[in-house]
């Protein structure tokens, strides 16, 4: 029997990351990343064949230790990130550092450490970006900057590593706990119908992975229907 390909999904404890894990579970052996093992309890109970991969992605010594045993990796889904939203006037140096660190620098370092494993599998790197990685909006400067940078990182990686596939996925706003916090911060009532479901975005991730090897899905943009 052929072994299942291995996929590492970061930020897999809830929301979109957990939905991606569910979508890939039938076809992949999963490593599910989160800051702590207890936060993965629910998703690991749902997908008992998956393996928890708890590590703080901005603790680079811990990331190096956690990646060292991984010799082959078919799929790397960079889903973990933060949305620390404020205007330029009200932003702080610490906010900019936190956002760029989590959404860009940690992604670059994790990818760098896993390049040998990805090369061994002619693997696929998927960057969960955002509409903010294509167009900035008022109040989203630091977040948009991190996502523009993530897109540039993907473009560079794609050219430097011709044996890998690198896909930037730019979804519109998604119905998650994080989204509820953002909408509350905007002073609006929350209507789930305004947003994409995590399952829909997860299906887009699987579609990119399953695209035949003669094609390279470089960039996928999806928006809530009718908006």
C-alpha cells in the first residue's frame, strides 16, 4: 500500500486551520500545528490519525527542533497568523513587529527549515493570504503590509525553488472567531452570511493541492458570492 503524503497545517486548532485539516484528512497524513497541545484536543479527537505538532512559531529555536525530524513533506499549509488591526495614527511599533513577525517572518523561517523535506517530495507550499494582500484598506495597514510581504515571499520562493509548487490563496473575510472579534472592533453586528465559510476555503486549498502536476496554481482569489 502506498503511504499517504504528509501535510503540515499550521494554526490547525480551530477555524480555517481545523477546516483544512478535515478536508485533507482522507488523503494525507497530518501534522497539525498550534501553540500548545491542549489547544489541539478537539481537532485531534475528530481526526485521531493526525499528529499534534505544538510549537510557538516565533520561537525559532523551538521551530528548528520541531522541524528536525521531518525528512519528507509533501504539503505545507501556512495558515497561522494574527490580525492586529488599527489605524496608522494609533498603531505602535510593537503592533507592527508582532504582525510582521507572525504573518511573515515566522512563515519564511519555517519554510526555510523545511526546504530539504519539501524538496525531497517535490512538495507544495500553500500560503493562506488575504484580500488585504492584494489591496489595502483604511485601518489595516500593518496587516496588509504583512500580507503584501507574504505574497512577495511566495513569488520569490516560486522562482527560487522550481521543483516546488507555491500557491498564494487570497480569500475574502471568513466566518471565524477571529472575524467576530474584528467585526466587534468595527462596531457592527455580526452576520455570518456576509462571509465565506471555513469549509469553502478549505476546499479551495484541497483543489489547489489536487491540481495535476502539469499545472502550477500560483494564485487563487475567492470572495463571498454576491459581495
